[in-house]
C-alpha cells in the first residue's frame, strides 16, 4: 500500500510532531542523553516559536504520559498532567452580563485563562526529565533570537489579520509586521527578540542548589515574578475583541500566583485487547471513548472494516459519524470541570447499549444527549433556542482550529515521543495564538482565549466560574496493549480532534494499517453539534470527508441522509503517532503529510 512517507522503525528513540524543527529539537535532546520527557519539553517549547499561529507561551497544554514499565514504582500507569489554566477570579457570569455579552468573545483579553503551558512543560521536566532547563530551552531561544524560516501558513495568518493589527493591536503590529506594515515573507528568517529575552530571563532566574530547585525558581519567575507582573499590567488596558468593542481583561498576577498544573488519573476504555487513556471530562477526551464503546460490537466495526483498499467503507463512516453525534451531544450536556460529571455511567455497558441502539441506517439531524444513570440532560439555552452571537465586526481570528471544510484559520500543535526505555509522552499544546490576542510588548507573546469555551448560563457543567477550567478540545491519547503502554498519538483540530483520532484508531486497530498508513488514510468528521468556539455554530446534517474516500462512499452517505462536503484529498487532520513493541523493543513513528509541515524522526 502506498504511503506518503515510510513508517519509521528503530530502537533508540522517536519524535513526531506538527513541525519538523520541533521534531528535530526533540530528537537532538534524546541524542544528548535526555529521555522522552526532556525531548517532549524541548519540542514543545520549540513549537511556541515556530508555530506561533498555533500555540504560544500564553496558552495551555494537556500532557498524557506513561513511564517505562521497567522504571520505578508507579511505572507503566498512564497519567494526565493538566496544563489547562483556569478562569480568573474576576471572570464571572455577572461580570460578562454587565458588559452586555451572551458569549465570551473569541479574541482579545476577556477570554484569557491562566497561561498553563509553560507551567506544565517545566513541571514535566522537573519531575520526570533528567536535563537542566537550559538544555531543553536552548532551541526555542535560538529560533526566537536568530530566526527561523517562516512557514507559509504563519505568513498567511499574519497577513490575514495585518489590518486589524495596524488598526487595533499596535503591539502585535510592532512584533509581526515590518516597519512598512508588510507581514513576514514565507521562507525568510523571522526573529522575535523580545520573546528570546523572556526565555533568557527565565533561564537567568533558574538558580538553586539542584536541577529541581532551579526549575522551581524559573516557575516562580513566571507565575509570581516578571511575567506575572507584565501580564497583570497589560490586562488593565482595553483592547478590541470579537464583540466589536474594546474591553480590558480579568486576568491578574494573583490569578497566576494561585495556579499550578495538576496530575490526574486518565479516563480509560478497554477495547478489543487495548486500553485507551484520555484526559477527564474537563476535556472532550471521554467523547472518543464513548464513540468507540458504541462502535464496539456494531456490525460496521467488524474485523478489517473495509480497509483492504486503505480506506473505510460507507458502513463504517456512517456508523462512526452517528456515534460521534451521540457522544458530542453528551459532551454538551454533561462534560465540564466539575466532580458531578457521571463518567462511569456514560461509559457503562447498559448506557452504551442504549446509545448504540439509536444508530440507524439514516443520518440523524437531532442533538440527542442521553440520560446516564436516569438523570435528565440539560443543554445550554443558547443551543436549544437556536441562539446567535451578538457580535460586531470580527476582530482577529479567535478560533484555534480549521473550518468545516479543512481550511486553516489557526490551529493547534501536537507532539509524541517514545525513548529507548519505553517512556511515552503525548501532548497537544495550543492557545496564545498570535491572531487571537494582542502581543504583550515586554514579553513578546499573546495571552490565550480558551475561556471562550465556557457558557454564560448558570448551572451547566461548563458554566463560567472563577478557578474553573474551560472544557477544552485539547485531547492527546495514550494506549496500552495487554496493560503495557504501547502507543501515543494525537492531532490538532479543535472539535475535530476526537473525530480524526477515531479515524486513525479504526484504521490502525481495526484495519491493521501501520502508523503511517493509518495517518495517511482518508479522514472524515461531522459538524452536527455546537462548536466549542465563538460563535458556537453547528450544521446538523453535515459530514466533511476527504475526497479520496471515493465517489461510491460519498454517494452512499448522501443516500443515507448526510449532507456531504467533499474537502480536498489531503485536507483533514494533522495526526502524529509513536509506538513501542514491549516484546522486541522496536520503536515506530509516523507523522502527517497534510500541510507539508509535520515530521517524524528517529533511529
């Protein structure tokens, strides 16, 4: 079977990410004696510089990892490190109501949560890495200080918002535009000396008697020192946002000082000899598990599942789309950063059977949340009433994903690492995009806008509340085979992340395709549920497919009632994956060819 690249195989280490420079930084860190955790941090920090339209230091990152089963106590058990920041103390539903807003704007300062990415990366380094901060931060410093060749998508993103920068966000214009107002030129070196200075100041602050103490000192500089002070000051000045008005932010230095990343157990599902681990319902991670549980035992998900030709058949695409619709309806009704989410009931055999029975031969156009444990569901009134956002002229690009047809408007990143000891890391950094919030002039980066995912209606699992995490779309994956950590994978893509990962999982596990072939296989997704991003739109009957899936499959989906949008042949998903064979020690990796940006490296 043809693949765009070979599936890599070796025994030393593998790094796969959404940008070749980040993958190379991670591999260089392995070659320097670091482990998978050191390499993941090096790659993640590099992504902040080379994919600034997709993530940044002001954003967030969930990290899912497992230490080698050959390591010390607690090894072989998947763990989530949540680098998702929380809503500021001043960000209340009443405060937004006083501003006349029915949704949190997708751009500007109102949607900022505590920047969690740096805290999570450094915490992972401190607790599980082996190298000092300077050894993993040096790549990001070098590319920010001396420049990196600008990817065409970075240049296009800056160009798309350049007029907004010049008119409303002068600090962003000063950072991203030339003195004559021109955006960066693709392929030319671009430097961000202010960001490089921020990283260097962080290194200067990393003083202490041990590696761990030095990293703690750097964390303190970020969350209680010069970074927190600059964020506090900048948030006090109003800036234009999606509402068409200028607002100051809620985020303060006290919000940063009171936050820290947290370790948590994942939610897991046993599936045909595998165990798939995801972050909890403060993310959309359990939705993939729900969809898979519904497909387990469904006739369309039998062995092979039509992958003999390298793509799924219409039966599997239809069943998976209908399962996703049901899982995402439950996401809207039940998921959030609250202890009341009935996760066990949502994944129970009896509930799954009820939901599976709703999958018919015809496409559903209804949003149908279930009643786990007999509790009635409650959807946001904005959704049930068919609400539309009261927004002024679009002020930038607040959505960190691709549009329904695969066109990039901004996005997210991903990185997977496995080392020779069998340590596995999967992380999906995002937020702090250059196009959604103005640059803080003394720091060289923008704040995130993840709070746009909250609802401004009381009493919902995902209602806005100070100190609460928004229900994020960021969702790395880690799988065990026979109880041993074996596979790490993920993709950017907002609401499509679980769906494109489902395509990969079905191709790899059901279809038997290797990592690269499963990544290359045609993908699909539906938009038949409310978007997590401002202005929260949905298209009840739409299915978007890569045209390579074939006219016969597309025609059959339409016959079943789907409104099919045939996207470009290589347009949906940016998956990467790494794996380890516990018996032989052979490591493997694959990365996405779409967008001509992601790469896997290893030996």
